[in-house]
C-alpha cells in the first residue's frame, strides 16, 4: 500500500494523521468537509477534495479516481450540523435512506459498509498514531480523593450506559448525582452545564462506548478540556485507557497540575 485515503473531520487529528502517513512514505488522498476541516490540511496532503456533509458520491469518486484501496476517518463532525447543514447527493441519500436510526455509529458504519462494497477498506486511524491513546494510571500529581473515586465509579457506569444507547461519551457527576449527560451539544458544553450545577469539585467521566467500532469516533480530550473544566472548578477527569485520544498531552497535564485537576486513566 503506497497511498491512504483520509476522510477528514474537524480538529487537528486529520493533520496529525496526514503528517504521520507522509513520514511513513505514503501518499495521502484527502476528502475534507467544508466548514469542518481545518484549511491547513490542504498544504499537508497530496490531493484534497472538499465536499459538503452527506455528499458521499463525491467522496467515493475522489477515492476511486485516486486509486485508493484503504481509508481512515479522523476528526469529528459537529453533531448539530448533521441536521442544519447536511445536503446529501444522490449516493448520500441512498446511504441515509437505509438507516433506521441516525446515531453516530449507525451513520459511520453505514459509510464504512458502502466503501467496502466498492473495494475500499476502512482501517483504524490510531494505528498511525498509537502514542495518542491514553496510557493507564494517574497522569497528574494529584490523585483523586476517596469521594472522587466513588464518583468516578458511579459516573463510569452511567457513561457506559449512555454509550450503549449511542447518545454520547461523557457525564458530569458530584456526590453520586448526575449533573449533566452529553448529547448533541458535545463534551465542552456538557462540562460547562454540569460544572455550573455542581458549583465546584465536579467529576467528569468520558469513556468509550461498549460496542464502539474502534475504527472511528473514539472519545478525545485535550488542553481545551482542562480549560473548560477549570472555568467551572471541576476537579477530576476520568478517561478510558487505550480507547481515548489525548491531544496536546504535555500541555494538558501541565495545566491540570497548575489547576489542581486530577486526570485518571483506567
């Protein structure tokens, strides 16, 4: 395999993947989403096609004309845009029409199935950057207190159930009370809402869905996560080791230490 297809969403993950693939000597053929993907991706990849949300026919044409046999997905799509800005082409309508439920995993699996029908295999994006996966253990100087550990255990069960229903990855809890659950608004707004209700010392739990397809939609945290937590004086971030992406890891841990936030990966 001398080339890789990249289905790019938002954030820096697509850029990091493209850079890693290029270092490995691969030609990168990217399909990027208008209004989502960082424009700088164009200067990193070998070829790029910009499409609107739902334009699966355009996506497929770009990869087939580029001779791509393997693709990966990197970066999220703003969930609210799935309703407001989606303008599918005929192939996109055909894919969407087969769905009974419009959940994240259902949509992504449907896209993967259609690609595979065309002889294009969807591969695990983390195989190019395994160092982004969260290691196990306490990543900060401060360890969770006994009360915080109890909240982590409680929140973990709730978050796994939330994931089983394919609603979201994150919950915010305090004193074994659920303050907020993640839905279409995303993690940052969930933390803000829960943190404001908890006043201080809220515990944020973000986990992988029980039936997660590890090829796409892994939970992710980073520097911005700790910044949002510090805005509402949240005290602990609990994530799942080996199944959570960490961006700006050193800066994130440094900020957490300065704010007294504990990060536990288990």
